[in-house]
């Protein structure tokens, strides 16, 4: 005489429904990145609007499409370097080319220094009277004013276009 052991159907159906539920949740979390190639003018406008709003260009695209977007966790700019370039940067900064954290710190300092120069900000310095302003102050007085004016104009047109689109 043999005894059959079988699992109750209710457990199987629970397992199947749990599995289906997990697959559904995973599918909801999964995102597909689509690379977009816009004409140069549209690309520039998107980037200007994004900068004006302190958002990523992708967030601006989502806003235009009426989709939600989350604010960036931190402002950052990603730059890719190959191994040869990392060696060059290591030599330039006098650090080990494998020390990416130190290279990141040094190149951030260099770029910040360039952006705070009078040539970039448009602020002329009087040699006998050094201007004791922070980097933000330099930008506020120089290049950022030009960018803000252009950005304000573009942003105003963007808001008008969105309003007109919603009123259709």
C-alpha cells in the first residue's frame, strides 16, 4: 500500500499568486532608458530650462510629457575618462592614477577655479584692491546674470507653451 503525499491546492495557488504579484511589482519598478536625439535648438532649450529649474534635462522632458519626476538627490555632473586619461590626470595632479576620489577632488577644484576667474565671470579685478568674494558671488555678478536673463526668457515661453497646451 502506497501513501500519496500531495500539497494542498490552496498553497499552490497562493504561491502562484505571490509569484505573479512579485513579477508584477518588479515589472512596475523596472524602467527602460530611452536616449533622445533632439535638434540642437531643442536640446539647448531643454538644457536651459532644466538649469533654470535646477532639474535634469530628463526631468524637463518628463514634465513636458505630463509625467512625474523626482528631484535629483544631489547635483552632479558625470564625466567619463578612459584609463589613459586617468593616468594623465594622475600625473597632472601628482596623485596615483587609481585614486579616483583624489582625482575627482583635484579636478573639481581646478574647474571651480577656472569658473571663478575674472575672464569667465566678466568681473574685472583691480590689482590694488582685491575683491574678496566667494565663488557664488563672482558668478552672481558675472556670467550667471547673462545666463539667468536668457533662462528667464526661455522659461517664460516654456510656461506659456505648457499653459496653451493644457488649454487645448
